[in-house]
C-alpha cells in the first residue's frame, strides 16, 4: 500500500479509500445492493490486510446502518489510532424539517449521532455531503469549527458542489479564523471530468486534497460498455448517470478495454491507474462487493500508464453537464 497526505493537511491516508456505502442493512434507505454485516466482514478484513487505513461512509448510507457496521468492523480488525474514519452529513435522515441540512442544530445533532453509531470519540474527516443553500454559510462553518474545537472531528471536508460555493465557504472560514475544509470529495472518472475545469484547479491552488468517488463510473469502466450489471438494477440514482453522450462514453470505455487487453490486466485496473496520474487526486474512493473489486484496486497501484495511454483514454471526451449534485 502507498500512503499520502490529504492535500496540504497533516492527515495521512492510504492511496485507496474503502467506500462503505455498500455495507449496511440490505434495502434500508433505498440501498438495495448493500451487504449485511456478515457479508461485509471479509471486505473490511481484506482492506486492512492490504494496508488500507482510510474508510469513507455517511450517516445517510442505509440510514445509519453503514456507520454501525463500519465502526464494528474497524474495532474488530484494527485499532482506532490506525484507522482514518470519514463520514458525512446533510442528506435527509428522517421526514422532519430539521432532519437534514447544515444548520447549527443539524450539525450538532448529526455529529453526535454518527459518533454513537460508529462507536468512537472522534471522526477523522467530517464531510458535508452537499451544499445547503438554506443555511447561512457562516453558521455552517462556525458550527463545523466548534465541533473540531470540541474534539469531535479532527478535520473537515466537503463533497460535490459548485466551485463558487466551495470558495465562499472557504473564504468565510479563513476570514473568521475558523477551520477550513482540507478535502473535496467529488465524482471524477474518465467519463465525468467536468471537475477539471474549475474545482480541481481551485483545490490544487489552495492545498485541498481530492477524494474521487465513482472512479470506475459505477462499474461502467470495469466491463464491456453496455454489459448488464446487478448493481444498476438496484441503484436508481446510478442508473440515471452517464447518459449524456453515449458515443463518447463508449469510445472511452473501449480505450480503457484496449489498454487492459494490451497489458493483460483488467479494465478496472486501468481506470483506477488513470486516477493516479492526476496530482490533485489524493485517493479514489473504491467500492467493493466482490473480492475481485478490492484485488483490482490494490493491483492498480502498480500499474503505470504512459502519456500515450492517458491521451488515448481522454481523447474521446466531450463537454457535459455535471451530474450527481447539479
């Protein structure tokens, strides 16, 4: 395993982050593909044995069940000081008007609930899942600063939003002497590269580390283009993505497949190796529901793509509308 700092912060993470959205009570919160605790156990064990120390979840994943399983599995397979736990808040956790968002009340309520489910005294990286236009930016940033000062979180991060929104939040923090974000978790892969236009240059210039989610486009880059997937049949959100330019998407997937065939490796390894050619990306967040998913991710660390490989993958790309938050 390789390790790096998250952006310019002092937080050390593994170059692979295990995404824990796939682990939770099946069907709870609309995650029909989730693996129950016993099914999840081998993946946490394998991740720890491979040297992965960073684990990403969210309060909304399986409505808290993912945090519960993640906490129990990490206590079983590693020690608290050797694990980097990241979780998120903002998405609806109930039907009430105060069960979501980034108000001071929501932040104070959700941090305590996540700590209880995870079974820990602190969260290494506490991330806002989305921008909340209803909450004053200053209120959100001061509340996040307060939970850092209280020792409930050690660093804070953000997830998909417009760059101008992220910039405003960072400005509010620095102007008031509050804790700024050290990371941006956004959707980034060879068939969704819109973050290269503004967000990633901003992150690079300001020392913010990028954690890329959906690095193989929810499996579309790990198999022949258009091949069926059990996950897509259960993932209503994922099934709606990557439909803007299927000619371009197919050409990109074909390039990934051709390079994989030439090298005698898997498509997933090529797609993940592409991530490691991007200096702004601290680590991709990988999902694993089959043993080969984790094996491919670890093997990708040893794959070095040439400049020509990268150019072949990127050449068919066309401009498109950001997805997942806009």
